[in-house]
C-alpha cells in the first residue's frame, strides 16, 4: 500500500516555519503584503484566490484582493499593476489566471515588478529558473519539490517523468528538478500531447508527475511498481456517493494506482495545499528581500 503524501501535513510544517519568518519581519516593523488581482467572476478562480488570501492572512501577511470587472480595459489593469508595483507596503503581486480572452496575459504578466512577481511567471523569473539563478519559482512546481522534501524522497539521479508541459507546472518543474543541486539532479522527461509511446515512457519513471488536466487519466498500466506518483490535476465531478453533490479528483486514477505506487499524493489534500503554502513562501522571501534592501 502506497504511502500517502499528505499535502496538509507538509503545508502546515512549511507554514509553521514561514510564520516564524513573518514574526521576525514584524519585529523589525515590516508586515509582508500580498496583493491578489482577480478579473471577472470565474468560480474556480474566485475559490483559489479566497484560499490564498485566507491562508496568507492566517500567517500575519497583509493580503487583499482586488476584484476587477471582466470587461476591464487593458490600460486600466496596467494602471492597477503599476500602482501596486509602486506601493511599498505590497511585496507580492499575483494576477490570477486565466484572464478574459481580450486581455493579453503575457503582456500584463511582464508588467509586474519581477521583485514582486511571487507567482514566478514574469519572463525574468522564468529565465532565471532556466539558468539556475535565484528568483521566484512558480508555486505549484515549488510545492511539488517541497512535498518530496517533506517526505524525504530524493530526486538526485532518479528518473522523473512529467506529463504536461504547461508554463505554470510541467515546464518550470522540469527546469527545477533538472537543476544541479540538492533540490534537483534528476533525469527529467517532459511529455505532452505529441509524445509517442507515452504509457511506456511513464512506466520508466521512478517519480511520475501527472499535470495534464485530464481527469483520472493515469491508469495502473502507466505506473511502474514502486513509483512515486504526484497528482497535480484538479477536477470537479458529480459525487456518485452523494447525489446532488460534487467531488474533487485528480489526473490519476487513485484507486487503481495506489496499490502499485510506493507513495502517492491525493486529490484533494495534496499538491493544491502545497501551492498555496509556496505562494506564501515566495511572498515572505519578497518581503525579506525588501527588508534587506531597506537595511533592516
Ligand atoms: N494543484 C494545483 O495547485 C494546480 C495548479 C495548477 C494546475 N493544476 C491542475 O493541473 C492540471 C494541469 O494544469 P495546467 O495548467 O498545467 O494544464 P494545461 O495548461 O492545460 O497543460 C496541459 C498539458 O498536458 C498535455 N496534455 C493534455 N492532454 C494530454 C494527453 N492526452 N496526452 C499527453 N499530454 C497531454 C498538454 O500537451 P500540449 O502542450 O501538447 O497541449 C499540456 O502540455 C489541471 O487539472 C489543473 O487544474 C493544479
């Protein structure tokens, strides 16, 4: 039976350590500030932003959400970003994606001050990650690394297969795990919709990461006995056991894979919680850098 990689336990251990760092900053008179920008009323985005705001507030971070209308003009949103860039009480800025189709995501993300880009989506931070230079790493890949660290699962020299090459999960995770050093040193294969023979490749993984956005897509046939399986997917479907209710599932067929894997992250209760904790980690780091720059 696989060990369950409990995101709640790992996230609470991480946030306890971050809480100490927030207290140390507070002792110097600095309260970390996080500004969350949400455009429109997408229910999933609203729920993600709420949980990010709540978790950061619980830790003593001054976080606030600005909800903007879905028909907002690009220039008005740019003005908001520039205002937050200039606000010294704000150390982290997060622009919740996806944006309505009329707004150019890349252009807007590139306007966030890289020193406040706690989502790590600015080209400067993405480039620094590729080069192995310090910067902000997107919260989901960082959360996966932190989850593996919490359970003392080494990556050095191991074969990692990542299913999905998105900019927010698969691609930055491939960069991170292949970096030289204790957080990486893995041999990484990045798969996508044009990959040939994906099930055979997946079966070579000692650590298999599913980030495709396909509900319960990873079956037992794709998993080598003893592999560590990380499920990044988030899906909502009608709950067969509770009529009229919905339940959350992942990209992995948990019931089929759990008996084969040596360890597996559940959905819910896995990577999602680590993502929120790592957003907070990035915000605390941004505030610490601001404190150092101010000579505190
Ligand atoms: N837990 C969290 O905190 C968290 C954070 C972010 C995302 N998520 C979840 O993670 C999942 C992935 O999100 P994302 O934003 O990374 O997704 P995305 O942008 O839609 O990217 C999906 C990736 O999977 C690949 N793919 C899709 N179907 C495939 C198939 N049948 N065979 C092989 N490759 C396939 C795509 O290939 P192509 O590039 O060739 O199209 C693409 O690279 C979603 O369920 C999302 O809700 C969770």
